[in-house]
C-alpha cells in the first residue's frame, strides 16, 4: 500500500514546526510527545531539530491500544494513578531550558465505551500529576509548539464514509492546509499570518474593554476581562526570550477573562473531545464567574466530573475570538480535536489561565495573576461557542458598547 500521506508536505510540516513553531535554538534540547503512529513525523522533526543545532532530542510515545488494555485488565486502584515522576522530570528539563513539541493524533473517542467513573478518575489523576508541566507551559517559561499527525482511527472518525487509506489522505491534506504547510514557503506564510493576528490583538488592546458580550442562539453571556489583561495571537515570546508559535494551526486572538465576572448562559457549537471522550451540546450558566448549572446531550457524566476536579474548573481561564470565515471553518470539516476546531470558532476555556495574557507578564507573580482575576486550575479545556450568527460587543470602561463581531465576522 502506497503511503497516503504526502512525504514532501510532511517534511514541510516538520521544518515549519522546528523553525516557526518551536523555533528551536542552537544547543537547546527538545522533548517530543507523540502517538506511536506519528513515528514518520517524529523522525522528520528529529532530523530538522538536529540540523537546527539541537542538543538532545527525546521522544515519549503513547499508544491508544495500551490505554485500552488498562481499561480491560487493570485493577481498580490503577485509575487513580498517573506517572508524576515523568511530569516532574519534564518540569526539571523545562527549568533547564528544554523546548517542547507535542504531536497530537490520538483517537478522539478512544474511551467512549469505557466506564465513566474510571475515565473521570484517570483524567483527574493525570491532570493533577501534570500540574508542574502545565504551569510551565501556560506561563511560556520555554518555547513550545503543538502540531498534528493524521492517525488512522482519528481519520476514520473525521471521514467515516471513506476507506482507511482515503480517510488518512484527506485528514493529512486538511492538516497540511490548515497549518499552511502546503504553501510554497510555509515559513514566510506564517510570518504574514502572524502580522495579521498581531494587528487584531493590537486593536483589542487599544480598546482595553472591560467585558465582552456574546450573543447567539443559545448564548447570552457577558465575559468580564481580567484587570490588566492583554490580547495575544500568533507568535509569542517565551520567558527564555525565544519567539515561538505555540499552536499550528492557529487563527485565534485570545486573552484572560476575569474569574469572578462571567454571567449568563452559553451553548457549545461543536462537540468537544476531552481525553478520549466526546462531550456534545454543552449548556452552562454562569453566576459571578462560576458555573452553577451544566448539561450536555452526550458525555454529561464526564463533563460534570471535569467541573468537579477543583475550584477553578468551574471558572473561565481563556476567551478567544476566531472569525467564522477562518480557513478551518471554511473547510467545513469537524476535526473532533480542539487544536483544529478551536481555530474554526470563537471559544472559551475552563480552568487555568495564561499568565502570558497580562500586561507586564514577564514579571507578574502568581499572586498578582489571581488578584487581577486570573483563574487557576488543574485543567485547561477549550470549547467552541462561535457560529455564523454570533454577535459580540465590547463593553468599554465607561459602559459603552463597541461592535466587535457581527454574524460571526469581525465588525
Ligand atoms: Zn484558545
Ligand atoms: Zn486554550
């Protein structure tokens, strides 16, 4: 069977990841995590990393089949365990200025038929053990990047009517297109793309809104913004001084909401895949920043368990604006993966905020982030709320309304 994934485009994606995504510096070490199926991409990335002068490249693989074996054979206590030693080791590596690349491609509904209690406990253990890594990444201590690889099970979920080979080919091409890895010069394309996103972020920063009002079918939500919040989008400077593009693809501009000042109700517009479970038609009501009511047509049990992980899990840590005309949205493909679907739609995230999204973020302390309204939690889960009928108003400090989005597009 010939390979359905274009080798030349895979090479371009690998190079884009190392040069523009991670922007790996000479002598810098790199930690990669990837599904075992992504081996061809991992090897291309490794080659590019060493060509760019990497110190040492280390990869940790995960395997969907191994995950399922746990649910089939492990004893009950297994589901409260997570490899904290691994996350502590990674945290140590980041403190020594190691860069990070996450390659995603797992089956989004891998655990759909497993016991919800076990899935919830395993998620919780993993979220808690992962805290040292998540903190360093959300604070951009080091340069990092996420890209995707078209694994077979994921491809079959996105294109259920196609043969396995055809599905992989289609998903591969959709990944390359939305990542701009199929353009003539992907690195130059991203330079221009970053400029466009920076322009949007600059405008929002100049407006310095105190809140955003989202209105659409099933949604009437006022999201207060954190004191001293800053909008970001595209390239970002990590604390080690390296400018990276954390997400490839990325179409969003985003900032930190105020954890105490979110009121109203909101409905999701795309299914959310969370750690192998699909959660669909989410509806939640906020009062003083906290979710007081939540439901979902599918995966409700998982959603409710997520909300109970800790105090911050019921509050927002991110709000992001993406026009409905974004290329990923235009493709009409539902990826069942947040890296893609969040870039097709305005979204909000439950849990941990980005301390990066504050004015003077290089010097801001954890206590200041909290005092200015930034949320903290063991989770950070983006979910999609945008649609072609979404209107957004910015509310100024004086209480005036400024149109930001009309019918899903920049006003
Ligand atoms: Zn986002
Ligand atoms: Zn997010």
